[in-house]
C-alpha cells in the first residue's frame, strides 16, 4: 500500500508479487457486506486489483465491472474469472477518469483506493465517482484509518476527512469500524480501517 503511482508503479507491485493488499481472497469487510446488505447492480469495483471483489459479487449474480490502472492486475483478474467460470468484466482504466467508461452504476465498491490519493487527487477522485454513480447510488469505501499507529503503508484517513471529501452532492450515511487483511509478510497485520456507506444525492457533474 503506497501513495498514488503511475501505471508502471502499480504494475511493478504485481510483477514482483509484493503487493500486501493482494491476499488471494476477498477482504472480510466485503464478504460481510455481500452477506448482510442488498447490493444493487450494476456495480463498479474501483481499483479492483486482481479481481477478488469483482468476482465475489459476480458469483452472486450481479453485473460487475472491475477497473484498475495496472494491466498486469487486470490480466490476472481475467484469468481468475476464466478459471472459476465466473462472468465478470474487467477493464484497464484510470479511476480518476471514470467518465471515460461511458457508463453509470448503482453501486461502487472501493477497497483501499481512496486513501492512496493526496488532497488534489482525492478531490478529483470524488468528482470522478460523481460522474458514474447514479442518483441515489451507493459508494462503499474501505480506507486505512487514522487509528493505525506509525507511518508504514498508505496515508491514514479520519472520519472527518471522509465526510469532508463527500460533503457536496453526497450523504455519508454510516462509517463503521473494519480492518484490512494483508499478506503475512507485511509489517502491519489487520490494520484498522473505516468502512463508509455514502449515497449520491446530487446529479452528475458536467466536467
């Protein structure tokens, strides 16, 4: 987990097989969500990595598109879908330019993407989401929290920062305690996270 990188940077994490978030199974937070909440489709998995969460929801019959900046991650996600016989769609794309997809979604899941951005790109990301989330649609956001000690890993995020980022045209309906499962060789194990449920209340921006 690191700050925002160009595609080559993210590719290198996967090429070297050192990405601590790539655990080979869905995050427990998303498994619990899929079991306890109704998730309407179509669904966008924003920053899907190697596709575990896209596949989790597709296996439940949802129409899901997984988008990631890393071609290596997307190719691995497609291979998983083929091996498992799951009908899921994947595309290489920039989550800061989701409007380029030409599609809208009832639900977006963000598994540890929001926290990689600095302040300017954080604002760009929220605007990008606004372009593709249908009115009344929901963003489920899992982010490294400010309760994680030390400085290893990505930027910490407070509840106040989430609420501030989504203050215009959104309603932060709930922020729950959660954690992020990571590979066993990473120095932080089960770091604390926030799991936010955010509803789109405004219309899509023009720009």
